[in-house]
C-alpha cells in the first residue's frame, strides 16, 4: 500500500505513526513545505529567541527512521491527479498513492485593510514568519499586533517581557473573546496592560499609513487613535489551506469537510487537522478546530482508517484552550460565548488559593450538565471538567453548582473516580 | 512488567503517599527542601488525595494510560509513552503550555507551581529504587505486582 501525506505538523505526523503501527510493509511518504519539523505553538518563543528551532522539534529522536517514514522537507505538493492517483511537488517529484491525506493546516488571513499588506507586515503561522519577525525586532521599533486571540496575546506578552514596545488591537470588548467572558476578560486586559502592553479593545484597524518608501508609519484605528508602528503582526484569524482540495472536487466549506472517519467525499482521500471542518462533540456543529490536540486526534483517526482499521472522531472537540497570560494560567473549555444565548446558569467562584494567587472559576450549566468552564489562576483538574463537558455526563446540579467552591470541587473530584 | 496496583477501597485518606511523593521530589530528598524556593513555590505532590461528594477520601493517581490524553495534547513532544508503558515528561522540552493539564481526564497532569513553568506528573519514581508512595502506604492500598499495564487502578480485594 502506498500512502502519501501532505503536511509535516500535528495531524500529518500523528497519521503517519498510526499507519506504520498497522501496516509494517506500507510505503509512507510525507511532503511538507516546512524546512524542518517544529511545533507551530512555539513560534512566539522562536520569534523572541528564547528557543531555537531545533528545540521546537516535537517529535521523538530519529522519528522518521524509527517509523520508516520517507520525509521530504521544503517540498510542497502542487497538484493532485485523482484519476491517476498521484501528486506532484514543487521539487518536481511525483508520488503515486492508494491513500492520500491532506493535512495542510491553515495560514494567516490578512484582513482587507488599506495599507496593511506590504513590507514589515508579518503573518504568524510558519517558521519563516517567526524568523522574519526575529530579524526585524532588534531595530527597537514599535510593534502593533492585530488580534488579541490566543496567538496575539501570547506573542504580545512574550515580546513585552523582553522590553519591546507592543500595541495590541482587538475588535471585541476584551482579549481572548472566544475563551473568556466579561469578568475574566477584564482580568486579562489588566494583566496585559500591567505587563506594559498598550491594549486597544473594541477598536479596529482602519488603515495603515506608509511613507514614500512604503515603510509603515502609523496604524490608524477606527476610533481615531493613531499608533506609531514600525512592525505589524496579523493574528486576527486564519484561512484553511484548501486550495489543493477544491481544485479536484473535494467538498469544502471554510475547511475540507470530513466525516467521523476523516474521509473526504472522494474515496481514497482523507483530511485532518486545521484544514478541515468536522463535527464538534460539545456543540454538535460542523466547524473548524484550531488546536493541537484536535489535529493530533484527527490525524490518529485518519491514519488508522487509511490503514484499514476502525476509529472515530466521536469525542473530538476544538473548544478547549490553555494559555499562560504573563504567568497566570487560564483554561477555557466549551462554548463560553454561547452561554448567554442558551440561558445557561452562570456560577462564579472568586477566591485566593493556598499560594495566595487570585483565582476565578466560572461554570456554565444547563441544570444537570456542565456546558462550559473557565478556570483562571488555578487550572489543576481542568481535564476533569473537560471530560464532564465533552462526555455530557449527567451530574446533579448540586454536584457542580454547589453553594461553595469546596463543594463544587468535591463534585468534580467525584467525576474523576474511574 | 512491574505494575502499580491501587485498591481504592483500602484508602483511609492518611496522605502518606502525597507526603512521600513531595519528599522524593524535593531538593535533598528532605521535606524541608520542598520549601527551599519559598512557600508559594513549594514542591507539589504528583498524586492527590481527593474528597468525593460524600466526603470520603480517595487516591487519585496517574494511570500511565494506554492511550494517554496528555501525550496526545503535548505540542512540544515533552510527554512520551515509553516502551516500558510509562508516560514520562522531559522537563527540558516542556514549555509549560498546560495543554496536558487541560486534557488529562483524571487531573493527574499538573502545573508545577515551582520556579519553572512546566508540568509535573507521576514519573513512577524511575530514578529511585522503589516508588515512594507505595513504600509509604500503610494500608495495602498501593502495591507493586506483575501485570501487563503500568498501573491498575481500583482493584478491589
Ligand atoms: C503561534 C501559534 C501558537 C499556537 N499555540 C497553540 C497552543 O498553545 N495550543 C494549541 O492547542 N494550539 C496552538 N496553536 C494551533 C496549532 O498550532 C494548530 O492547531 C496545529 O498546528 C494544527 O496542526 P495541523 O497539522 O492541522 O496543521 P499545521 O500545523 O498548520 O501544519 C500544516 C502543515 O502542512 C504543510 N503544508 C501546507 N501546504 C502544503 C503543501 N501544499 N504541500 C506540502 N506541505 C504543505 C505545512 O508546511 C505544515 O507542515 C498555535 C498556533 C500558532 C500559529
Ligand atoms: S497524566 Fe493523565 S492522561 Fe497522562 S498518563 Fe497520567 S492519567 Fe493518563
Ligand atoms: S505543559 Fe509541557 S508537557 Fe504539558 S503539553 Fe505543554 S509542553 Fe507538553
Ligand atoms: S510513583 Fe513516585 S512520582 Fe508517582 S505518585 Fe508515587 S511517589 Fe509520586
């Protein structure tokens, strides 16, 4: 059996490993545009220079040799011939497949803002982005990061820690709008501001002013504020790399549509990771996921099914996030933002833990089910909450929604007895 | 293979295992070492006595799972399911993203809360002659035997 895998990241490498474990004799070829294996989640550490790219390799030592994967770095697949069942690559290679996996991930989406595209504007998805930013930083200029989602916040905090002058612009009323509600959102805003980040929420980039040489001068916001800018990083959303798929009649929406076995609508072709859309177990909607564990899980399922085994995405979700904001740990699980629309009950517990840290726990319940949770400052047991939310375990209201935190903690602990 | 056998029914909640785990992972192998970096950075146990809804204590230990959710979530490759069945974290590779903490369904992946922002979990006392928690358990709740899994949880008898 000939397997071809497009991509060299979370989903693709997970798939390769699963295939090898089931098909010792198969030929597995992996083509990636990347020059090396590195974890995208560490790009902010590479941009700041606190880690080198070799340290960001997320695979065990001698991975390709051990699993006998033929890896082609710096080699992008340029086309799929579904009739002949082969792919062509930018380095001029051709590879025939019996099973093909598209795990091409996503890229930075540039918002249509006048003057934004041009020199000194960086996306933040690939190693090249981090290296370009790293090379540009010593100029000591002012950096404007557009988008205070997970990537924008982490990058802003990392660079502010090193003394860089950073502005952060977000359309929503507070940072991490997909992960936090108003109270924790306000806490996040004050943490980032205290770290020296010039934060502008509920505002939007209207245009970028450039000088005669095309270099940026200022970022003008809709509110009228002008932020002096030498460098800009766009972290306001991504676009799935679906081009290879759409060209050959694979059904796509925002991403490639896959079923619970990671199949596309074409028989020999599978897809996994950030390039896809699949059913989310928590909200039962077809949607993209944008987290590492979801991509790994999809890769595992795709690999198993490609090799003729059975597996299912039944319990997969992308609605989970963990982030360290200037040293404060935060985990959010479930559709935090849907809470008001669905009339869930919201319980807030504010306390100081035994180490004196300010902590907040927020639970959203619909009576007998925990639907979403935000853990601020103390995240131990986050996975237990996650398990309850993902598996929709019936829990008595009083188990989780105790009048006091101690009671709620016991209710949760009980869920971990298995 | 060597298997840790946990019989929850025998637990009396004495917390000897927690304490032994703290001591085993503290500088100098001394309890005092646990507080060397200050109270707010004190060494944490890698296991925890939890209290259920009825107020009964039970030991929550890492299962060194067959399909470990913590490993699947790890974006640095620090966590690995080894050939000997143990799930071990390499502290030099860990970047403290806590995706593992978010993912362990039992709550056994924890932030260290110490000097370094890294995760800690049960390392099965691989650099010691025997598991400190097992040696400290006075009730037979924790034992070591032979089996096909690294940990068998909740054997009753
Ligand atoms: C800065 C940053 C921080 C992040 N932090 C976290 C975090 O803390 N936790 C978390 O869960 N998630 C985080 N994420 C998200 C996480 O990185 C992604 O969810 C994950 O990488 C998705 O994996 P993937 O395999 O689907 O795709 P990607 O990682 O996007 O990889 C796609 C692969 O396909 C290759 N490719 C694309 N097109 C082609 C082609 N035509 N031919 C050959 N190869 C091609 C690329 O080179 C790449 O190797 C972060 C992302 C970024 C950018
Ligand atoms: S930390 Fe949790 S998920 Fe990981 S091996 Fe231990 S029990 Fe399993
Ligand atoms: S905290 Fe460390 S071990 Fe846990 S997922 Fe992140 S990098 Fe891996
Ligand atoms: S085996 Fe060692 S590391 Fe694991 S819980 Fe027991 S004492 Fe702690």
